[in-house]
């Protein structure tokens, strides 16, 4: 699966469903599932060095001459979804992670019943 490294506190905003656009200085023709990975830098409120969700890129809009907004689908059965945390060493740009390593969480996202309990047990202990 294609993957993207993002500052880990911004990853948590995507994970919570509050950040639905990822801004980049470059565009891509890629659409579809994108593994969202936190960079290794420890930032308060983030999960550094882990992938925690798959965001579906559904479109890209250009803002000005060099800014692009990658539109992310909401968390639902055919959209973006949570995964069991996966340690990932990030890279610049889009990179590949073996699909076999990505295991969907037992809940799809923040609005699912049981999401709070799963978050408290699995994600919260990893937050810096």
C-alpha cells in the first residue's frame, strides 16, 4: 500500500476525523487507500513512528501556484479506516508498505461503538 509520513500530532487529527485535508507542496495522480504514518519525531499528542489509519485519498485541489489539498474520505465502511498500530520507518514522498502488515482495527473509526474503549486500550498507551 502507498504510505505517507506526516507529523504525528497531525496524524492524530486525521485519525480523529477532524483533519480531512492534508496540505502538501506537491500533487500526485494517486487516488485510493493511503497508509498514514507518524514521523519518528516526538511531538506532544502524537504517536511517533507508527501508522494508525488508512485514509482514502478521493481528490486533490490546487491552492495557489504550489499548494495542494489532498481530500480524505470520512471514516466509514467504504472510506478511511483505523488499523492496529504498525511501527513504520517513514520516508520522504509516497512510499510502499507491505499490505500483509496492515491489519484493520475491530472498529472503523471514531464514530463506531466501542471506538473509545479500543482507543484507550490500544492507541492511548502509544501517545507521547
